[in-house]
C-alpha cells in the first residue's frame, strides 16, 4: 500500500513543479495575483547582484538546482530556462543571494533560497 501512496504524492509533486515553472503568474485581469504567491525575506544589499532577465540562479529547495530567468518566448523548463512570468520566475525577480521566497501553487507552498546569482 505504501508504494501507491508514494507514487500518488510523486505525481502531485511533478504536477506542482511543472505548474511552478511553466504557468503564467500574471494575468490581464488579475496582475495582483503575483503578490498572493510571493513572500520573500531580506533587504537588497548594494554590492550583491540582483536577479534579472538572463541571470543564472542557483537555488536550494529540496535539492540544489540552477535556472536561467528568461523572457516568456525564450523559456524552456526542460533546459532549466524559466519565464519571468512563471510563478517561480516572478517571485525570484529582484532577489539576491541569501534571499528566500515562498511560492504557493495550487495550495502547495514551496520555499526557495537563492544561493548564487550570476549575470
């Protein structure tokens, strides 16, 4: 019975990660939706690079991984290129190394720590 539960959670986890990286956080009718999905900590430090379009970002969540923040037309989650309009991309924009953000997708909250930002 446990393998079925584990498999079920794995499928939900995969769907949430796909949604987190690919769906659009902004909508024409509700641009404030991003504010509902993002909370972050820390204040900007003047000598630290901030996340912007084309930044390479090393993140820590359940495991360490890296992504490049791109314009929507250049996004390709399979190649770790995420759109600034995705929930995770919108939450990361403007953050620096050491910052944390929490993104809620389909009722599931995920917290990410920015390890490194490379321009």
